């Protein structure tokens, strides 16, 4: 045995260590009667002649190399089609696999005969060379050849296509994302690509196997029209997502013999019909006392936008104390108070009447009669918590527990003792006079008792003691009276409840979240008081609407897509191998349900390629359930995409383009970084006109800015501009006071303005920024860019209330508002005029202050 080991070590020195191990193991484990057999076996191996590779193994290796070379030749030499990432990986892996097979022989080359060694050597060399070439292949020669070959096709565009546009048309990976900028011709690229797919050779695509998806009927119609008029193509399927969902559902029902569900609304104007129906459900529900209480609870917590933190959210108790001291609480009328209990007290008097009349109450009104001089000789005027001037009654709420101690976060070494001394001084002041009465409440009463009942009893006793001949009764104020007592912001939100409930339902259905799922989310998640109370109202209507659909065996537009996805998942043959190419416009507005639909279609169509074009900077459809993550992180949903950027803006001059980019910079981390360049290098100054009239002078403010705006429009028209060259934009369309002043001055100067949002060539259109998307004008006016209810950003529309219906991660409060401002700014081709006011200039204007010229209105 030892002799065999030494012989093996001489002939195979590279195997000394493993042979030694084998030798030792054999001594340990093999029985004596087996050692002789084993030694004989090893001896035979050492005496055997050199091996040859079998013909079958040779043929397999040769065939693999030949197939790989032919495949690569079709891309590299003949340039028959684009080498996708996935096909390239497939070829690379085949190369590596074949190299792995060859390595089995190279490791035992000493046992091979010379012809076999030569064959393996040549094969490894060929495979290594091919592998390196495949890894280095970038399709660039193919792209340039195709651009030249189809130049005649590209020239059919109404404007010359630039290199980036042509590249985006030709690049044909499995997943393709075109990241466009404003005014970069993205829809033109999509249409020309569709034509290119049908005309290219030898890899042309059958028109009937191309699907183009748009978001709106108008956009789909425009794509269809351009394909027909410019390229004579009418066989390509161009649809909206809802239209496709409807067709898939109809086909699925036809295949299975089921009855196709009936649409709840006609579909001609689904949004209007749906909103109207939700409003009718809301109006009917509003007559119910319990539902009114839910609305009242929403009103009371309307300003509670933040999720309240607990002590467990802080590492140090000092941080928690600082947080608690910084909290403010807002009452129904917008008054900011210092504690939950103070808010509850003020809300009680705002939501109740005394003997049928509103109760006048002042918060922290200076009490001159209590004035005193402190130890420094300074005059101090106390401000008791609440004063009822019609009854000469004060109410003080003491922030103490049953033991007379204040909360831990109160400042001072002996905070409780100091607080009790202050209480005693105030109580003594009241005891020294007879005109004013004092009602006292304590924090432990707020926490431990029926506080409203206790408050009613204490106030009634005080009133009766002061006016013994009168009777006093507190009663809940009627719903409409309470609404009129709300802060302007809260009042507008309550008036718009049914509209926002409709949005809540739409978003929930977009994420395929049922009422029961939302209930679970509310129980298990952390939400602000405002979110919870709004969701409680919205869920009542959502459940009613959902039951209504089920009982009538009907569906709505959102259901069409959800049910289409369900059918595609359940029926393996449905829409199998129906499409080779799917093209999607405005992909930045994609929603969860639309993504699911695309994903299922891609799964059903092996080899199908996806082409998406959009601009994440113009993603402004969050209210309808769009989720920007599908665009910004496209690679996480469709692996290894080919990305092409369209960076040249053909619409706007340089100053507009640069300002637009500056706006988006402040959406840190939530947008795709990209460069934008203007074709037009003019730097026309962007003018910001500031009014000196503040929040308290709204009438004068709107009168001043609309007068100036209409005067400027008249100047433009007198200079030869046409009405269609001008756009009048506002963040919110329902600002009645501003619209009335605009209309009034326009009529006075005979300036034609259209207020219905349509593009009448004989009138200057006034519309919201949302409606202006896709439009452009030489001159754009942006009105009321202020921090206000109807301003920009808009305080009236806070997307946070839709959180419980949304499955995506929460985005920053102002990110979409900022993108909307970007859309408004980039509608302008040359002149942009913005109006604001001095005491509430929008943060968006401050963010671009180095890009604008500020002028004060006189």
C-alpha cells in the first residue's frame, strides 16, 4: 500500500495531499481483507493507458460552441435584432456551463491522449473568447445601423428627432424605460416606436401583437389618430387601462360562459357620475345622528395631522418632555390652545348653544382688573383661560392631578408647588371682588370623568348663582350652525367631505383594499387622529357603496381592472401569447392595480417586451392612486431595464427649464436625477408680482392681482398675441372670490376669458394646473401662489387622509404639490408671470428666489 502511494506521488505530484489523506483513511477504515483488493484497484489505474474523450462528449461540446457562435453572429455580424439583457445572460451562462464541462477534462489532462488535449484546449480558447465578447457587447453598432436604416421613417415626425429620441425608439431590451423631461416629445417617441416595430426587418412585429396603453380616452384617441394619419397604421390595439380591463373581463366571461357584470355607471363620464352618486349616499347618511357624530369627531380633530408620540418613542425622558411641551392643540374655530382639556372645553362651547343662542367665549383674554406689579416693578396682566363676556364669568382649567401635581414636563425645580401658588393668587384675586365669577376644572376631571357633563353642571351652577331669576340650558348646536363656526380650512374640508370620500374609495380600489382590510389597518397601524376619524366616515360610505354593487351584481371602473387581473391569474390560457410588445404612455402615473395588470400580461406572453415612457417630475395623480415608486424604482419591478433619457426641452426657453429643475431639486431623494436642457437659449425673466394686502384683506388682494393680470393680458393681446397663446392657471379652481374678480375686470376691459377649462381659440383659458398638463402657451400666468387654503401648496387638499386606503409608503407632504408647481411653470414657452402676497409667499417661490425677478404691486 505504501509503495502504491509513492508511485502515485511520483506520477501525480499535484495530487500528493489528497492521496495522502486517502492513504491514511484507507489504513483506518479498510479491513485487512479489503486492503488487497483496494491496492489492486489503484495499481490498475496507475498502469492504465491514456484516455480519449468520447465522440459523444466531443459532439456535444462542438454543437454547443457552434450554436453559441451562430446565435452571437445574428447579433454581432448580421445585426438581425437587439441583444437583450436576458438573452445575453442566457448565452453567457451557456458559455460558462460549457467551459465547466471542459474543465472536467482539463483537470485530468495527464490522463488524456494528445488529440483529446488539443480538442479541449481549442474548445476552451473558443469559449473564453466568445464569453469575453458577449460580456463586452453593448448593441451600439446595431443601434447606429438601425438609426441610419430607418431615417426615412423618423423624418415622418412633425419635428426632427434628436439622437436620444431615435435611440429610445430603437433600443429593444426586454424592459425599457424612457425617462423624459417636460417638452421632450415623449409621446411622439412612443408613436414612432410603434411604427418602427411594424416596419423593421428582419425582426418586424405583427401590428396585431402590439398593445399601446394610455391613461385617458383623449390621449388614446390622439395616439390612434397620429398612427393612422402619419403611418397608415390602424391594426395596433390602442386602449386605456380601463378599456383593456373591460375587454379582458368580457373575453374571460365569454370563454367561461359566465354573464359579464354590468357597469354601475355609463362610462361616458364615470368620474362625474361616481362623484355624484357618492355625494347622494353621503347626503342620505348625513341625516343619521350617529353619522353626524362621526363628522363632529372629525371636525374636532381636523387639525391633528401628526401621529402623537408616546414616551416609548424617545430614548431620553428629557426628549419626551420637550416634545410634550411643544405640542399645540387647535379648536374647531382654529384657536390654538395649550392642552387637550382646553381644546375640549372650547370645542364644547363652540358646539353647544346656551338657551338656543351661540355662547361668546374668549381664550386667554387679558384681564386688566387683575393687573399687578411683579418683584421687578413690571406690570403684569393675567390671562385667564376662558372668559364669557355676556355673563362676566371666567373659567380656569388647572393642569393638576388629584394630588395637586402638574405633569412631569412642566419646567422648574418645584413645578407643582409654584403652579399651586399661582393658582392660589388667581383664586384670591377673584375672592377680592364681586363682579366676576370663577368656574374651575382640573385635569384629573378631564381624564377620569364625563367631562362634558361635569363642565355643563359647573357652568349651570355658576350662571344660576349669578342670575337666580333665569333658567339656563346647554343644548347641542344644529349641524349647520357648527359648520359655520369652524375655521375656514376645516369648514371647506367638511363641505368637501363627499368629494374626498369618493377619492378615498377610488384609491382603496386601486390598491384592491376592501373595507374590512382598511378596518384591520386602522386597528393595527399608527395613524393620526385626523386620519382615523376621516377613515371612520369614509368607511361607512365605502361599505354602503360596496354592498350596493354586490347586491345589484354590478361593477365600476376600478373593479374592471381588479377583476381582469383576477381572471388572468386564474385562467392560464387567457391572453396567452397575445402580445409581443406592450407600450405605455405617462408611466409616471401608474397605480398598483395597473402594475398588476401589466405584470400578468407580461407573464402570459413569453418573450413580450415592455416599453414605458414618462416623466417622474410630472407625477401629479396621487389623488387617483398613482404610486411614483413604480417609475422611480422601475428596476425593482421589471429587472435589468434599459434606460434612455430625453433631456432636451423643445417647448420652454432656458430660464423656464432651469427654474423647473431648481423646483424639483427640493424633492430630495424621491425623484430620478436627470439633466434637462433647453433647445431655446433665451433667458426671459420670470416675474413674481407681490401684493401688499395680507390674509385679512383677501378682497383687496384678489382685486389687485386680477386687475394687474387682466391688464397684462390686454397688453399681450394688443401686441398681437392670440388668446390661445396665453394660459391662466390656478392650483384650485373653486376659489370663487378670485374667479369673480377676474371675471369682473375681464368684462370691464372686454378681455375674452373662458372659465370652463376648455381650449377655445378665441378665449384665454382659465383652468387648474392639473387640467393644464400636456398643454403649452407662450405666456402663462400662475395666480395665488401663496401659503393658504387655496394656495400653492394647497392647504385645502391634504393627501394624508387617504393613508389608510393606500398601501404604498408615505411620501413627503409637499412632494406632489411641488411636482404640480413644476407642471404649472413648465407650461410656459417664454413668459411666466406669478402672483403672490407679501405676508404668505409660497415656500415654492422662496425655493426659486435666485431664478425670479420680484416686483411689488402698487
